[in-house]
C-alpha cells in the first residue's frame, strides 16, 4: 500500500492534541483497531517542526486552550465524527 504524503498520521494522542492545538486540520480518525486510534492530519511544511517541538523542545502552550483541544479530540474518539 502506497503512503499518501498529503497526510500525516499518528496514534500518539498527546501529539495529536498538540498538532490540533497548533492548527493542523484533523481530516480523519481510524478506529479499526479498538486499542489504538490513528489520527490523520492534512500535512503542511510546518508539521515536521511542530512534531520536533513537541518531542524534543518542550513547547509552551495555553493550558486552557490545550485542555479544550484535548477534550474535543476525546469526544471525536468516542463518537463517530469520522
């Protein structure tokens, strides 16, 4: 199966929250595996920098906005929005 470079996929929930918080568009949510969801984002040139910031540079965030984003993604996980 060929990888689609237009999308970035991750099953890391905190990273998905950070990418969504940072403005990347969530375009899909694969819940085929009941133990691990895969979040699909429309890929952008900034995505690689955002992933690096999250994993290696301890980015600062607005805690209330980040928690709100986290709540929205959890809701999408438990409902059938995608």
